[in-house]
């Protein structure tokens, strides 16, 4: 039940009851690097409000079908989008300052969005299966600290991705 439906095995296994959810959040942050690579130097803006609306529409629909509160699920995904843009902005700044670090191949944004859509489904499944632990404020806070702390170390997250992870998990226990 913990296996993401993406077919891509999670390379790192964050600890505790929120470990799988956190692994998926980190996976979505890593996909942000690919989004940035798809857009950098093309003139495509980081912000795409139309696409954001599509993501949130999918979230509300699937959340309702799972018996999750659609607005809470949407709030969680608004944080995922904010975190994604935080990574994109950081990478744009890095690549502008150090062109030698900029990606040399440009991934296809359409394919990346298909991956993001699959991650949406996987993340909603994890929101569903962690409802009980997330409802207990103290337990949730402890589990989230364990999960994010281990994810940072196991995934060797840099400062940019650590900060984005903080943004992305801020409503997990709310
Ligand atoms: O799909 C994109 O173009 C992205 O940049 C990804 C994403 C997201 O996190 O889903 C983030 C920012 C955009 O405003 C729209 C969506």
C-alpha cells in the first residue's frame, strides 16, 4: 500500500509513520528541478495560474472521492505548489549567476506534468492513509520531525530544497 503508483521506487525511505508521505513530498520537490530545467531560458514564466487551477481542481475532485476534506487537501497542495516555485526561483537564480551549472538538456514540460499528476494521486493516497496520525497534534509533530529530518539526511537535501520542504509540510499536522 506504501508503494507509489508512479512505478519509480522511492530511493530514500524517510522514517516513521509520515515517512512515505514525506518521501513523496520530497519527490515532488525533485520534480521541481526538472520543471525549472524545462523552463529556464525559454521565457516561460515560473507561475502558470491556469495549470495551478487544473492541479487544484484534480485535487479537490480526487480528495472528495477519497473522503478527504477537499479544502484541506487543496491547502496542502497550494503549499506543494508554493514550494515547487521556491525551488524553481532558487535554481533560476543559481543558473543565472553560474551559467556553467545550468542544465544542458531541456526536459519536456508535458511529460513532467504527467509525473506531477501521478504524484498528486499518490500524495492524496498518503494523506488518506495518515489521517489518524495527522489528527493527533503532538504525535503528528513528532512524526513529521522524524520524517523530514531523516529525509533531509538520506536525500542529502541542499539548503534550497530543505527550505522548500519546510514550506511543503507546513499544513500536514494542521
Ligand atoms: O507545471 C508547471 O508549470 C509548474 O511550474 C509546476 C507547478 C506545480 O507545482 O504544480 C508550479 C508552478 C506553476 O504555477 C504551476 C504548477
